[in-house]
């Protein structure tokens, strides 16, 4: 492994108070008509894997005026199978095209071989936090970082299933990965809250505090915020990114910022999309929370 | 079960190959993936969905997902084989033109995702006296095909919220009753893929151009004196269908 080599690529760094939103096709026109007052726009990498075409042209045009964060949903970093070459080639081509400020994906598995053929699960499938999983995740992250010649960041995911065995808790597992690969961390606050709620955690604030305290603050490169939806008599909370950030979400965000300091923050909204204006309103709330922390830091 | 077997088993559960969940709540993922599969096909095949209705479309999409499964990380890649697969589905007995309509939707998606060449105006200077030694260049990004059904009218009608109120719908109905088909040209207009009806003669011309036959072979030695050729060429250049000319032999 060559971590130094993997992280040698110097990308323009985002300021710690940067705020961005996820750009989805419904809002392309808004962004083309007027450059948004945002520090960055996030897109799902795989949506721009085509050889060429309208989406690719559009992203290149947008990236000329607004920095882009490439957030993958399909690499399957926790898969036993290595991330396929074809996937890596497409990701590299996209990275070369838009020169993103961040490349990231999720700590989950997606690839598996059935009857000798490789298939993709199409979702963010949780992994057990075992030594075996750790080995595969580290191999895949190393492989991507070396292929791209730059650091990537990994995000904690929602888990609706619980494994019988684990050698680590999630935060320690992430810590081990960071230590072994020098990758960055995306702290998804909504995912933390969904897992706490579905795991029937009685004190959310304590849960988050303990989780965040276990992380290497310097590795946290971005924070994600989103809304979630209760289903089945509210027994289960689903991370569907279909609502605004909840009041509790904003409170936890503020709490995390107070602990770790300002961090680039992304508002994710993928389903039941609001107007562009409403989405920018969510970004403004994140900005306000960042300012509050900055003021507090300066007054200390 | 080792980790590799576990991950394979989980995917088999997602694809409906086993009903045995790996762990409690696994069905949350199966449901989520099925929703994504249906949505991906809805986006790629809007005319098919409009034709058969959301409920039948969902059934088709889920059958397709469970049979073909997902093999790449990109959801927009999922469903390239849908038009051929439809032929073997019983819905084709009821809606025999569905596969061709799916093909048209698919081609529109391809045009939107392909390298669309710019017109090289200067290259037309090679068209001189000797028409046997030069050929036109077709945009590699465009598509055209011949259908036994009025696919362009069906596509046009189903862009409307109320297809039955459109002239295209009436035309399609009439043509289906008479067993007549249409030729479709699919090209890119600005940010969108478009389909257009073309006469058989134009389709034959485009096929000949694609096969790199000389202008003289395709259009005849005296074509430059024919104003209808000039108009045809101007129209094809304006749509980005013909993007240049080149010397051959």
C-alpha cells in the first residue's frame, strides 16, 4: 500500500465552512440559469458514468463555475469482491473530467459473485464490523485511492439489519479504516440518527457524543444532512432523503459542530424533491449553524 | 457461512432467487432495490410505461429485474436489454408493438448518452466534381430504424398527459388497424433526444451513407443539380444527422 502516493494529489481544499447541496436532474435547469450561491454541488458519480452525452456535458459546464463533489453509491467498498476494473475506469474518467473537490462513497457492500458471475446489489448493504470485513474494505479503499491517485472519503451508512457478531463498534471500525488507508470520513448525521432510532437507543445525544468522540476529528472531511421517513406504524425510520432535515437533525448537527468544529456540509435530498429555492433554504440553515460555531470559537 | 457466501446469499435474496432472508429486516433492502429498479426502467422507458400503465409496468419491471438482475453500478445502465426481453413476455401478445416502442425509448436514451458529433462545415469542400470519390459522414451518435408499427406516432402521442386526445394517437390507431409501420430517426435536439418520422427513401439513404457509399452511388451523378437533394442535406446538417463529408478510395 502506498498511502503517501495515494494522497499526493493536491486538490483545491474546501473551506471548513463550505456548504453545498445535492444536484439532481430536476434542478439542472436552475443551476444552468444562475450559478448558485453555494460552495459546492454534490452529484452521484454513477449518474455521469456514460461515455458522453447530455448529462456529462451538463456536469462539465456546471463544474466550470461551481466546485463538484463526486459522491458514489455503487463502489461497494465492503464487498469481498474487488471493485471491478470497469467501475474504476469510469470513475477515473469522471474525476479527470470534472476535477472534483471530493471523491467519496459508502462503507457498505454491493458486489457479489453468484454462479461465477458478478452482480451488483443496487443498494447500500451493511457489512459486519469484523476483522474479515475490515480487510476487504481496506483493500478496496486502497485500490481506489491508488487507481485515482488521490484520497477518497467514506461514509457511515444506515443499517436496517443487525449482525450477530462484530469485533468493533462502527466508530472504531471507521477509525481502523482511516488509520490503515488514510482515507477521509463523511459523517452522515441522518444515518447515525436513523440507526439510533431503529436500534431503540434511549438517549440520542449520548449515543452521538460517544460515536463522535471515538472518531479522529481530523479525518472528518464532510458532514451530511438529510431527512428520513417513518414507516410501518413508525416502527422503522427509513433514510430516504425525501424530507427536510428534522428539528432534531439540526440540533444534533449543531452538537457535532460544537464538538468537532466547522466542517464542509452537504444537504442531501433525493426523493420528493423540493423547489430549488427550498433546497437553498436548507443550505442557509447549515450556514447559520456554522457561523454560530465560528462565533463561539472566536469568543473563546 | 463465510463473508463471501453471505454477500452472495444476500444478493440472491434481493433478486428474489431465494425467499430465505439472511437476517431480520432484510426485506427492507429487497423492497428498496425493487423500487429503484422500477424507477430506473420508468426513466428509461417512459413511453412503455405510459402505454401499459403504472401497475403493469411495475410488474414488467420487477419480472425483468428478477430475471436479468443488475450487473453494473450504474442504474441508468440497467435495462438496456428490456426491448428484446419484452418480446418473450406475454404482454407482447396483447401489445405486439411494445418491444418496438421500448426500442425507440432505448434509442432516445442512447442518443442522450452518446458522443454527439459537431458538424464540420469545412469538410463539405471535398464535394467537388467527382462525386464517386467522396461520401457524407453520418453522426455516430444518432439512431434510426424501421418498425412494423407506427412507433413515432405512439411515442409522440404518449408525450401528452392525455394521449387519446392527440392527432398522433388517432394516426397510430389507424395505422395499426391497417398494419402499417413507420421509420424512426432519433437525434439530439439541444439537451434532449428526439424522434422523427422519416420516409423509406430517407432511411435507405441514411443506411447507404452509414455504409460509406459514395455520394454518386447513393444519390446519382447529377445530384448537385437537384434542389431537393440540397434541401435534404441542409435539413440533415441542421439536425446534426450528417456532420461532414470525406474523400474515399
